[in-house]
C-alpha cells in the first residue's frame, strides 16, 4: 500500500521577488504544514514582510511558485476555497472611524448576506477568544497598543463569507509584539498559542525581531538574509547550533556574516 504524503498548507518553490533594482528574495523555497508555528527572522531589509505578502496573495512572485495545499495560488487575496489566510499587520491596521465591533466584522458587513444580529454574534465570539468582550463599542483611539493588536487578531480569525465547513486556516503575523511593553507582549504571545490550540487556526507564521516572541510562540525557525534562507530548524536547536547567522543574530554582535542593510520591504 502506498504511503500517504502530507501536503503542506503553503509551499514556496524557488520564489524570486525584486522591487526595481532591489532584489528581495532570490530563490526561496519553504514548506509550512498544518499544526506548525513558524517564526521568520532576519535583519531589516531581508524580505520577511514580503514573504508574508506573497503567501497571502497581496503581491505575486517575479519567478517561482506559491502553492496553497499543493495547488497554484490563484492570485486572490486571502487563500483558496479550502484554506483561508488571515493577516495581522504590524500596526493593527484598524479603521479609526469604526468601533471595535465594526472593525472585527468589517468583511462580513461588506461581503456577506448575514443579518446584523448574526454578524454581532460572530464578532462577540471572536472578541471573547481574545479577551476583549467588553470593548466592542469603543474606538481604536480608546485602546492601548496591546488591545489594538488583539482586536486585529479577532478580525483575522473571523470566518469570511468564503469560509467552508472544515476549511483550514493559517494566520500570518507581521511583528505582532513590536512596540509593546514586556507584559503586553506576553499577553499577545500567549494568545497566539492559545488560538492555535483552541482551533481558531491550524498554523501560523510570525515575523518578529523579539527573542521572547520567537521562543514563546514558535516551534520552527527560518532565517532570511540577502534573499536566501540561511537557517531552518527547531527552536530547541538554536542555542546549540554553530550556524554563524543564528549565533550573530541572537548575540547582537556586529561581527559576523550579517551586515547592515537598507530599509525592510
């Protein structure tokens, strides 16, 4: 009997991307499977955020392929019929003129035929999962930075009109703890783990510079530098590895293969 092969949720095959003369990704290959929590690290300018935008379909590769569950990405933002992709942006990206509830339920108000009551019910459930049941009528300006991040999380895990029964979900986090104090960072980090454990998502990819976020939220680590993956391994292995890029990154040393580069894309 033939052995079944586990199909990755996301596959990048020899992906190239550049903006003008600036080469960002230069042949990146990566697989992300259901159940994984993957951290992507690297100095600024190495294409970490670009990688997330390619996965969710906001931009397309110049060369190479992005596959979702083994099939070519259609170019539609947000995934495919049996795989949805949620994006949590670095600055939360909330609408200042909308309440928390209206921000979380925005896609349902705009694209679904659900009643206002049904949408409010779904929004309440997602806000409950992120511990913000009591702020639905507030505006983003009335929230702390950590609370805004959690509202963004609630929006990302909300089922869209295209979500099917049994549909798998992957979340993409772009610097989810940037600018937060240590306590607020811990709250967000624990929330990321708990959302996967409770089934709100099947997998997630987190771009981060913060060591606490790397160690507390991820199982596997991918390091990008100068358009290529320089390291891929378990979080448990990073303290023992002799990989010079990893050793320099975590020590913060100016000596080593990583040199200062321009602004991140």
